[in-house]
């Protein structure tokens, strides 16, 4: 009989301000905010990477090395990890439900990014590697009721994730686990649950529900036509995590040896229906809209919430920004962007 023993984890030296940190997907919402987070913590060497041209990045921090490269190409992955101590992989072709249901092939192709990047990181001697997974990796059969129980980490198996995007995330998690088991690369995996906040996509088809609803309310007020179209019946439920909680959680997870190669939920446990989300945005805007429902629009699973038992046990913390508080900041930022665009100025979309 073979008895499995827990691998001994060698302690790392403390991360120094001049150690090179690589953030991929840095031209996007979460990646851009993560770069700012590390800059504010005093790290002086950050390499930010995204395939979008630099003028289209959501944010760019001063003093950061910014590279516009397609990381589905292996040669580019080898380039970006040179000299890196830690790598944070947030690069993926993704968006809200309207995008991931319609462009499954594009979502699946993101597996090329993680495949090449984790191999390159291992070859370069990177100390720690973070992969941004998703709650879309969970078994969809457990999410058919708006009042479904919160999802715990083991609910990813037996595997039945969202087609396209969810399968890519689940398979990339396996890559991370095997690179630790076979090659000793310390990998960390967080399953994000619906991240929202300022400096993110709010128009164009890739936006997620909080940003989309904020924009729709702003548009209704602007055109003096107080109606809003809601995808589905409005009863579908979700939890939404504010961006500041997300980047803080990434840092905590990445530097917890108990979580090596161990998927963990990173999300709020404050469950709301889409109708309740609309009501919160109406309250913030000081308006009441007539609701119209589109049953044929992409709606995703009926209910999804984060079970935070594990993260509270390991980290003694969970994402805790109240939804209304985060929405107020998000609504104000999107409102500013909306009217700036209307005046002909270039904005983040």
C-alpha cells in the first residue's frame, strides 16, 4: 500500500521591494487594480502585461514596465517571466455572461496562456505562481435554483462546469496542481465570484451585471425614459465582490503556504437577486424604473453564491465590503465615464 505524505514546504525569503512581480492581464480590470495595489505597497519592480495596445489599457501606473504582448504565444511568455520572483496570471479572453455564452471557443483558447505561462515560469525559476480561476468552474447542476446552497470548494467535482470558460478554468487549475506535485512550483488558485468596481468594463458586451445595470440606469435617466431591460426573469441570484477585497484576497492567498495548489473561493457571501441588485442601483441613483424582462437573453445559472467557510478558516478573513457601499463608488465612476464619453472624451469602456 502506498501512503501519501504531505510535501515539505521550504520557506521563501521575504519578498523585497525590488523583487520583480509580473502581472498578466494588467490592461484589464482586476489586473490593473492589482498593479496599483502592489505599487501602493511599495514594490518598485512590476512588469505589467496585456495583449491590448497600451492606449486601450484601463489603467497604467507610473514607474511600471508595461508590455503589450499576446501570451497565447509561448515565446512571449518566456519573455515576460525573465527575472520574475512572482507571477500573477489574470490574462484571459472573457467578460460577462453575454460574452462567455456566445464566444466559447475564444474562452477555451485562454488555456494556451496558462499552459505556456506556467511552463515558462517554472523554467525561469519563479518562486510563486497565481492563477485566477472562476466560480464558473463549479458543477452547474448545483446551480439550478436561485436559492441554491453556497458552493464550497469540493463542489467542482464531479466536473460539469460552464461550457467553454468554465472548462478552461478547471483544466488550468489541474495544470497548477500538477506543476506543484511533479515539479515543485508553488502555485495558488483563487476561484473569483463576480468582481465589480471602478476602472472596469461597463459597456460593449463584456461588462458584468453590476456595471451593466449601473450603465442602464444612467442611460435611462439621461434620455428621460425611465425603463430598464433585465436579462432573464430577475430572480437569478449571485454574490458580488468589490475589487478592493479581490486584490487584497489575491495577496493573502498567494502568500499562504497552506493554500499551495489548493483552489479556494474568493468572493462575497452576500447573496442578492438581479431584481435586488437593480433596486440597490435605483436607490443610489434616486430613481424608480419600469422593469422589462428579456427571457431570451443570456442569464447563466439560476443561483450561485460563495461558501466562505474555508477562506475564513485559513485566512481568518473573507471579502466583506457591503454591496451597497461598493455599488455607490462604482455607479459614480461609471456615471463620470458615461458623460465624459458623451462629451467626446476618451474613456475606459
